[in-house]
C-alpha cells in the first residue's frame, strides 16, 4: 500500500509513518522539503498510484492570540496549511487515482469555542465540513474519513507534567492516535472517528 501523508516530522504524522513502514507499506512524506503547504504550492506533487492520502499537518501560528492581535500573515498561514492545502491535495489525489481513501485530521477544538483559537477553530471546522461534502460528492469512488483527536501529547499541544488522575487534564499519546488511523485504513466501515480519553 502506498500512503501519502503531510506532517511526518513529529507527533501524529511521525507515529503513523513509523507504523506504516513497520508493516511494510510505502510512505510518501509531504513535508517542507517536498511541498510548501504554507504557500499552497502542491500542484507539482505526484499522487498517482497512491492508495491513501492523510492530511495531517497542522499550523498553530497565532494560537493563543485574540483575533485582533493576529496579523494577516498569521491568518493566511493557518488557512493555507490547515484548510486550503488539504483541499488542493485532495483535489490532486482524486484526479490522479480511480479510487482511494482520504483521511483528514481535524481537532477536538471544533466542538469548543474559547479565546485564542478563532482562526484555528474556523479552519478546522472548515476541514470537517469539507470532508463531509466531498465524501457525498465522490462516495462511489473514494472514501473520506475525518479523525478528530482530542488533546494529544505532541509539540502542538504541550504539557509540562503528567496530569493527576482526577484533574481532567487527560492527554493521549500520538501513537495511540496512530493506531486508530491504521484501523481506519484497514476497516472500510469506519467513517468519522473521535479519539479522546473516556474520562473527559
């Protein structure tokens, strides 16, 4: 199986990459060395003969700022990396293959409104709705699955200590999310999957 995946340098992407390679799959890494997601330069990427596309890369530029504190560059960068590039890569993937699977990694923040995540919340909700819409549009040839991870222990969500058992600060290891993504690849009956600690 040939799998193209964005954001394999750390976190969920790195975990999935290592698991796929361990079981003998071919991994096509879409990182800064091969594609400029920030400027949406994806059109020269060859996704022909790929079985799976995983849009995993996430960008947190401007996270924690109120919306009025964000620069135009912050906003454009988040929209490009977290929404526009996955849409363009998906377009390239479906044009290059007769069938296949696209997995879009969104975020548990799509169900939470709080300060400092306005743009991130908006673009991840956009990616979620895009997944639903394109799945309906192309369901006879392609499968589209949204994976919604909640508080994963990665560079994106940093935690400085191990939470107390009753603190509600539960985090999930990136490799646990990776296992779920492999289940999605192997099980054609999985659609939207929320990955969270059951205690939250």
